[in-house]
C-alpha cells in the first residue's frame, strides 16, 4: 500500500507542476497526450484506492459537494478599495501630492483587471480559505469554488503561511465558448467577462464553477514586511516565486511622464488583451513611503485607480418619469429603448433635476448618447440634435407629486413632496432605516418592505419591531416561509442592540449622514441628551453648522412620539463607541505625525489624539498646530520648521501622555 501511496503522490506532483507551468507561467512542459496519460493513470489508482486520494490531487478540482449558502469570513486586514480618477489632471494632482511628501517617489503601474477581488489564505503551504472582498471587513467564503481555478495553487512549494490578494476574472475566449454552448441550449447569454466571473464564483455548486474555467491574477501582499520585503515590486516578484500568477505587464515608473506613457500604452493595447481591463492602478513602490502616506477611512493615500473613459452608445429616450425619494425629492429619470453599455443592458438613467434636463435640452423621442460614468452609473450625455425630426416632446417639470398628488415645493435646484402621507416617501424612508449602514436589517430587503407596506403591516419605523405579530399574515404571502420569517425576525431583534449612531443615521434626519451621525453620538452619548440640545449647542460642534443644527432640533421636536415608541420597544439609545474627553494639549488642535516611535504606532497615536478630541492630518500646513516627530522624520519635519509650527519630539510626547 505504501508503494501505491507513493505512486499517487508522484503523479499528483507531476500533474500539479505541469498545470502550474501551463496555467500560471504560460510555459507548457508536456504535451496534452502526456498530461492525459498521467491523469488517466491517477484516476485509475484513485478509483481502486479511494482512501489514498490526496486532497491536492488535480482530480479534486472538478468541484466538491453543493453548498447551502456562503459562510462569512472576516479578513485578517481590511480589503480597501482604491480612489478612482478619470483624467490626466487628476493623475497629475495625485503625483504632486505624493511628491510633496516623498522625495523622488517610484511607482508601480499595473493593469486594472475587470473581475472580482479575492483573498487567499495559506497555512503551512496549504490553501485554507478564499473569500470575496464583501464590505471590506467581512467577505463570503468561496474556498471550494476557488479550488476549481487551475492557476490557484492548492499547495505551495514552500511550507509558508501567507495571505495574498488578487482578481478572479474570465478570459474573453472562455466567455465566447461558454456563450456558444448556452446559445445551443437556448440559455440566456452571459453579458460580459466581469459579470460572468462574479456569477461563476458565487455558484452554490462548485462543479458549475469548475466548468467555467476562471483565472486569477495575484497583485497584493497585505503584510510584505513580515517577509523582509521593502517594495511593492519585490512583493510581486516574491509572490510569483511562490507559484502565484502575477501580471507580466506591471511596470516601474519614475515620474509623471512614465505613468502617463503606461496609461497610454495600456489604453492602446486594451482591446488586444485576452482579458478585460477597465483602467490602470498606480501605487507608490516603497513600503515605508506607503506607511508615511497612510490611509483615509476608505482608501490608501499611496495608490489610485485611473478609469478609462466610458464608452458611449446611442439609444432612444422613450419617456421621462419621476420618482420620489425618502426626503421627498422628486427626480426625473430617463426611460431608454435599451442598449448594452460596457457589457450591461441599460434601460434607465437618472436625469438629476430640472436644470440638468433643460441645460441638455432633453426631449422625449430624442436619440441620446449614454455611458456608464466611471464604468458603473448609467448617465445620459447629450441629445443628438441632428437626429431630431420635429416629433420630440420638450421636457416639462411636474408641479404635483407623482405618487400622492401633493403640490411640489422647490428648494434650490430640486423639487420636493412635503406630504408626510406620501407612500413613496414613506417606503423610501423605511428602506433607508433598514440599510446595512443604518440599522442593518439585511433580511428585510426593499421588495419585502414595499410588500409589507402595501399590506398595511409596515407603514412606520416602529412597525419593524412588531412584525412578529403578523407572522401568519406574512407566511400567507408567496415567498415567505417559516425559515425566511425567522431569519428576518432574528435580524430585527439583533438590531435593537445597535449603537446610537446607526439609529441616528437610520432615522433619516435631513443632512445627517453616517459621519455626522457618529459626531452627534460621540458628543451626546445618548438620545435624551441629544433631544435636549439647542440649536446653539449643536452649532458649537465642529462639522455641524447652522442648517444641520436646525434640522436636528426640528426633527426631535416633531418626532417625540417615534423616539418614545422605539424606547418602549427596547431599541438601544446609547452610544457604544469609545468615550472622548477634553484635554488642553489635544482638544481642538490639528496634529501631523512623522517618523517612527519606540512606544506607539502611528495608528495608536491617532487613536489617542482622537480620544481627546484632537484631529490628525497627513500634510503640514499653516492650519497645523503640532507636528509630532519620531526617529527618521520625513519632509514634514522640514516643513514644520519652515512654517514655525510647534514640534513635539518623542520625549515631549511621552511627558504629555504620562499626564493624561
């Protein structure tokens, strides 16, 4: 039996090595006939000795058992997205910002693959998990599906624990062949490579994923310093040496001209590539420089994604209809004849407001050009005046709400329905309350909310927390079984424990978005304190001006019953975040941190400053109050000296912190 086991292990090694050379390095080292011969021999041995099947065997890449649902995986480090730029001026602005902080920066330019982000985690050389980006913190577990992708190593040559990130995509030729098969079977065609890849990797049956022949480029190592690396380019080469497929078109750039040339070259060759790209990614190469540049809440400051100009197509503007949002804002929307733009079938596009329509002189019946702004959001670019025949109907803004018939009120450039009984406003308000970043009622989608509203069992916010009283009525409707009902009620019950800022955002107070909701929650700690705040009190809070202060006061003056009802239903009204305190050394001051520190990381220092109501910035200006300087400070130190700004060295910093 040992001889058989050894023979199976040798065959697995030979076949995996051949697959790696073929799929990862595009350098086949054996003929198809040889490969098939080894594979048949392996399949025969595994059939006779199933107990000896190696989990890394290429025969196991056909997909395992069907899943019931995708589990969640929390990323070891958040998977951040990149800020998008759309023209040469924005690229130059990025490079100027970097050059002000980093002396003679070097960049890595990469193709921006149009696919689906993935995180791969290996322990002792074995693939243990694969996850989608998700919300950046938590993604979906797609491990079994990713194992079917031929150029993803299931076992690395080195006994190493590592996480790498990349992009799952579908080759153009693969899409073409798949669509030929689907056409023969009378199945709907897959619209584009990106959607096809995303749909394939999220199949609950891994066997379907296996048949889709997906591919992966690996482009990011979250913790390169742990492996003794000093640049992003070194990290790419390191990952390549481990057997991962990295893009051969990556290029170093030493100035803005190099960056622009790479973008130009890539744009010219875009259509000839065997896979889809939608832009170019530019990253600062040096890892220490990346640390110095740091991050915003959402993005790294050391990288951008340049998006290629959107492709425009012509279609007919069949009608202009009006929709009502949760604030009562009435928005004109284009109803289009329909056209495929950048791979998506577009039939609707927002027209923003009256001024937008009149400025573009849009008329029903016009032939218009449309595109996807940033390759995502459909927009009408212009009417083709030369195509008019005289039958077109000029745009006219309505004066009554399309849902309830109330007179519209104009505020600035927009029109609003101010009726509190408007069904459209109420439905949109309920949908907003349930959003992920508000109360996170993920099991109560917009369709459910609209259905429940029409049934009369969900017409105001409090009704979310009384849905259990309508269980029989809900299950009587098509599509609402006991399992989905229980999941919904469980989600609603859990939301009662959300921190105050989620509730404040979900209530839909005009002008109070996520950030402002956090500011209010941090300053007032509970709903009772906030309800007692005067407009003058609120105006004294940074980032809360006169208009927002009035909105908050007006809201709580007119919604006392709602707040009391939510309290009685057991909704948390307290801020659960970290408390903040006044301190004369920090409160109201703006800090810049440069260099390294023996006792604290930069993130820890930022957290301390924030706790005592100070703020931090990444660049030194006349508005900076203090620059905290550690060892090996950068150009920020010189700038502080030049501007005469107060400087704290590490000794001064430790003295201040010891007195807190």
